[in-house]
C-alpha cells in the first residue's frame, strides 16, 4: 500500500510546490474519494480533525515549519501509487486544486466528517480526534454525483 508520503510526493511532483495547508487538504480529499471510488484507503496513516481542518500528523511532522512544501521535503515515492490511485488523486486535484488553502479548509469545516470528529471541542481548542474511514466513506458516498465529484 502507498503511504501518505507517496501520495503527497505524487501531488507535489505533478502539481508543483504548494502551501502546507493546501497539501493537507488535497491529501484528505484524496483519501476520502479513494474510499468512495476505489473501495480502499489510499494510505494507512490516520487523519485527525485539527483546528484548521483535517491533518495527517506524520505528514505534518515532515513539513512542520515550512509554508511552501516540495516533494523533496516530504520524501515518498510517487511511483508507489497504482494507476487507479493516480486517477483518483488527479481527479481530486483537478476539481479542488484551483481552490486556495483557506477555501479548502472552509469546505472541510462545513462537512460532517471533520465537524463530527471535533464535537465537544471549542473552536480554537487543539484536538487529536481521528476522522475515520467509515465517516469519510459514508459522508462522501452520500453526496449527489459522488461518482463524479
């Protein structure tokens, strides 16, 4: 199975350097849509519901302190993704990649998987609640046109 670092390296190699926050949100949506379209996770690392939206802590540790993230910073092997995984990531990036980091963060804040994982936390309170695969798959598969994004 590919890792979050492989998926991040693929995104950065293909679409160029980007802000850490934008990368985290594209990774989140890639995982969510992989669960819906491919019936399996894109990577095994957990996603947590942080204040500014979904974050993969292991990926964060690699780019912590960086505003712009490059493939060199995250490491990973883009070739580890299967053709189906690349297609999923490409679709997510084509649909969401034109949005800025704040727009992507705002989107996640309006969606049930992040909101539900943050229940009981104040808006500016740190938290490490996991956004489960089941929550992502259930929510995103229920959206109209979920076959197409």
